[in-house]
C-alpha cells in the first residue's frame, strides 16, 4: 500500500509539473562586456521570451505586470545596431524590471516553503506513529515542490526533477 501511494504521489507530481513549459535556457555568454553583437541579439531574444512568459503569470500583481509589459515594449522598440546600447538595455531591463518581479515570485515561493515546513512540523509532532512521519514528510515536500512550480510556472528539467526527488 505504501509503495502504491508513493508511486501515485510521484505520478501526481510529474503530471502537475508537465502542465508547465520547461525553463528557458539563456544563451551562453561568458562576459557581457566582451559579447559579440550576435550573442547580444540572442540574449535580447531570450529576454523577450522570458518576459512574455512572465506576463502570463497570474501570481504577479498589476504593478509587476505593468513593469514586465514596459520592459517588453522597450526590448521590442530597441534598435539592435548599437552594441553599447544593447548592453545598456539588457542591464536596465534585468536590474529595473526583471529582478523586482522575480523578488515578488521568490517571496511567494518562500511562503510556500514556510507553510509546508509548518505543516510538516505539526504533522510529525502530532503523529503517534513514527512510520507515518516519513509519509507526512514525503507528501508535504512533494506537494511543496508542485506549489513552487506553480508559483514560477516553469518546470525544472528532468535531471533537476530527479535531483529534487533524491533530495527529498
């Protein structure tokens, strides 16, 4: 019964994560100051896709959605001919628009972690059976992972999912 419950839980977690797209992979740039024009253009395209995903995130408030929309319009309206201008635009978008929005999502994810840890502590404290403690911890940690994925609306890569499961 326990093995069936654990198998169901793993299938539930993977099914819940499969709804969301994989995380975008940024283009490899060792140093932004020495990046070529082509690398900067690819990075700007990456930022556009990243911002488009952020706009559809319901966990952001109206203020943050406005920041993301403004950043996206700046990227789409920018000319990609001036190398220094592209570098400044990338830095401005990341510092003034993306980081504050991600702080909001990080705070929501941290709340999910705190709530899950609280529930685990209460469940383990009140549980009269030591064998049930393990199930409580596994279940709440996996549900916490699903909730964090729902906050960011991005699923980790398969290798990262295995890493998460092995950590739990």
